[in-house]
C-alpha cells in the first residue's frame, strides 16, 4: 500500500495565464526579496489583477527558511486572511509557503510539528498555488517541507501529504533569467531526484517511468541551457524535467546522495544541488556494489550498456562525473574548495548527520528490509561503518600538485583501509594514480 | 530453536540483539523512549499481546511481555494486527512506511521517530536475526 500525490499541474509557456481565471478574493504571495527586485513578483501580480484578486506579499523568505520565518509569515496570513497562498520562487519560498499555509489553517500548530501522520484537514481557509522560478527542486509538486531550526542548527524534514499544492504552475518564462551557476546547481538537483527516485527502495511502478524520463531530459537539455540560458526550448524541457523528477522522488524518496549531500551542504554551506550532484556518482558506486540492477536500468535508458549490471552501474557513475565535469561542476570535495583539514575535522559529524537523515534509509545497500536482507554482523561491515567509508571516499581524493584537483583513481577504499589511512595526511606518495587492482568497494 | 512471535522470549531476544548491534547503538545514540508494541488479533492470531521494549541512548535495558497494557507506561505505543506485525518482522513492510500509511498506528511523538529512521530500520534488522516462528 502506498500513495501517489500530485497537484493539478499547469505547464508550458504561457501557463501563468491560468491565474487570470482564478476565483477568489485575496492572495498572500510568499517569496523572497530578490524575486521582487527582479520583477517576477510583478509578473504574477499582473495576472492576479486581471483575476480581480487582491494580494499581499510576504518577501522575507531566506535560503533554508527558518521556523521563525514561517511563524512570521503565518502571522501575516492571520492578519490578511487570504483564500489563496501563492508560493513563488525556489524550494525555500515554496516550502515556506506550504508551512505558512498549514499554520495559517492551524494556528495551534507549530511549524516544527507538521508531520506525515496527523490529519490536518486543510483547505478550510485557503488553498495553495506553487510557482517555481528555478528548475530543480520539484517543491512545486512535493509535500515535503524543509525548514531550519536555528536554535539547534538542524534542518527539519517536515510535511504531510495534505499540504501538497492544489495547483502547480510550471511556466518556463520565469526561469529564463536564472544565472548559469544556479541553472546548473538546480539542474543537478533535478537529476539526482530523478535517479534516486528510480533507484531508492521506495520506488514504485507509478514513479519509475517519470524518473527515467526526467533523467533523459536533464541529460539532454541541461548542457544546452548551461551554454545558452535564452534557449527557450531547453529551458522549458528542464522546467518540465524538474517537475517530473519532483513527482518521481516525491512519491518515492531520495536516497544516499541526498543524505550525504545534506550533511556536506549544511556543514560547508555548499548549495544543495551542487552537494547532492557531487555525491551522486559516489553513492551509485557504493550501493551498486551490492545492488546494481536499478542503476544498470538507468544506464540502459540513456544508452550506456557495459555487459553486466555491475559494469553498467559503474559506467553510469563515470558518465555522471563526466557530465558534471563538462558543466564545470566540482566532482569531489576538494574541488569544492574544502580543505583536507576542515573535512577531516568535520567527518564524524558528517557521518552522524548523514546517518540520521531520512533519505539514507532507502539506500538499497543499507539494510532495507524487503529488498536486501540485512547482513549478519559477521558477514560484512555495519551500515555505520559503510556510511563512514562512503563519506570517506571523498576524503580520499588525493590532492595533486596543482592544488585544484583530487585524483579520483583511488576509488573506494575498504572500510579497514579507510580507518588505517584516516590519520594520515596526504603526501606525495599518495598522489600517484592507482590501478584498478587497488580499487575496492567497501564490504 | 525457533522463538514464537509474539512472546516474552522473543522480545527478550530482540533486546539482546540490539545490545549487540553497533549499528543500532550508533543510529539511536540520542534516542530516549520506551515502546509498547500491541499485537492485535486477526484471522491468523486470536489474542491481543503487549510487548514492552526499553530503549535508551542506543541500548536496551530489557524487554518483556505484559499481561495488561498499562502495566508499564511508555512514551510510544505502536499497534497493528498480527499480520501487519509479521510483515514488519519479516522485512516486507518498512516500519516508517507502515507508520506513514497508518498500517501501524502510533501513539507518541511522530516527529521524534522521524528523526531516527535508521534506528527503526536497525531494530528491524535485529528482528531478522531472531529465528522466529509465526503462528498461523
């Protein structure tokens, strides 16, 4: 038993005009100051004017929005009494809009208490429209809400299926002005959603095709739009791909690249899409060592076949690294500018954070019941150790003399090798490329 | 020798396996809160059983079958028909998915459980180490 949840999706060029026919009285637009300054809020309000709907704008949503921001937005909603909440922006604005909507309908509820099993009974005061201005997060169609508890510094994974938007308007014209770096970061986020939605253990028949199509679209159109941001066809296909990927992983779950990417992103302030996109090939290699079939499927879908499922999965990981490199993205922790010393010092906390991230439980090589039976303790490394070695894989990129690249020939080290080398500092001796005989997978 | 589920000896075996699991200890290092598992009757199982499991900071101080549900007051109670529990123990139903789809009904703070999904899975991993005999 499972669910597939989706808003009504109005998509394609001109989709915003659907607002002209909206019925209602007052809308609260939840967004950020940048979009006000860029004129994108005015584009939306022009449509609301045509629909004769009054509006107020709450533009105080920051990146990684806090519980306090949601509380402030909810107070604005209580005063304004809208019958529509409009989340306009990237994932932060749309997640904040979802939480503001829930707490507007339920003033007794603190945003930190929004959870998947409580019956909320929403839509008594207002309904929700989501309008993405980036092509990556998929938050316009997911019910997940990520907020930051500034007191503890933790990101909270919240949400309830009821708080999925009523209408998602996916109009590519809003993404045309995205700068190149944001286009690529968010595009890699969509790619990671698509591949993890297909390969996680919570995938279903209803999400598989969506995820594969999203994967094809990103791999074809992200390079085009990275070269020419005004390529309207590529913008539209990327906007669609992000929404598809959102539907896919939002009705399955993300996986280990998100768990580890969240940890690295939070600790080193790496943009979300960049962090999860960097981790994706590493986690594919790690998981595929034990469960390669789903990754091989993805490889086949995009024309990569290497004879065996293991080889195909590895070819997929290699292809994704080349893809990221072609876009100028970092493919290792070192390339992100994080020093060995800082990474080493943070490693234990990174492992703990990844370990406690909800996304890690759907990794097909992480003792997930029903798919891959748990290993007996005497037959392999524990998940804790495996996760450590996964994260440590990036630590083991040896820095080359040039100082900007870490050689990736060392591949994955065995858990015991990770432990034995952990105390070492990189040395000239470590810089040599390693042969395949030294490339080993944990476990 | 197989241990019947649900039973006092089964929950004691689970408690012992948790204390031997490095993965569980790490994933539940900050967890505080005991559980009562209520096994409700269905076509394959005629009784109602109550299993108590003490969990604190990655360790289990013990477990036992209860004669009456309020013999011990716990922070969390999860109840489901026997057939649903069997699916969980056999690894056919992810416990978090079970909670989200309300096949497993929770009394207690769901948000706390959602912060320790891996610990929930490690508990299930330990149940699979118990040679379990299922009635019906």
